[in-house]
């Protein structure tokens, strides 16, 4: 009986709440909030990784296109494509990291400047996730400028 009386004194009175812990509903709500926050963080990390990959890919494509343009520009005049012709150039080894890389060049006479030609080099490639599947959007880098023949002046 002595034990029953001492235990009775520690019980909360009617209408009062004691330290009883968290309910299952509270724990589930906390779990849902943490899961949603984790999902958002993972999504942000994935999108930033994709943006970084696209940036590296675009820089590589720009470098390859500029190199092809410079090779044509500094080479012999007869190496330029004929008027209106589109010539496919062999991609350099570093272009192997770009899926389906295709480099084309075209040139035409520039009006009002004797001996000058408008040279356009285009590099097209497929996005990495496309894997060459039809209907995917290709990316494109274009380098263009005037190439003049000093002997024609």
C-alpha cells in the first residue's frame, strides 16, 4: 500500500499533460519534412552536375571548332571549300568526347573586298544522354570570319 500511495502522487492531474514523448503522427511528419528536404538537395546537386557537364562540353566544342577554323584559315588558299560547297572535316581526337561530333566548313567570296572569303566552320554534336537516338536536339557551335589573300590585294 505504501508503494501505491507514493506512485499516486506522481501522476498528472486530470487535464494536465506530462512528459510523454512524441506521438507517431509527429514522428511521421518530421520524417516527411526531412525526406522532402533531402530530395530537394539531391535534385539541386544533380542539376548543378548537369550544368557543369554542359559547360565543360561547350568549352571543349568551342575549342575544337576554333581549332578547325584556325587550321583552315592558316592553311593554303586552295584548301578552303569552293563557293557554296559544304565540306565535312575530320574531327580531331579531342572531339571524341562529343557524341556524334560533325565538323563542316563552307566559304564564299566576300563582296566589296577583293580576295576575301567568308569562312564558316560549324561543329554539331548530340547531347550526352541522347546517345544518338533520333529526334534529339543537336547542339551547335559556329566560328566564322574573313580570310583574305594578301597576294590578291
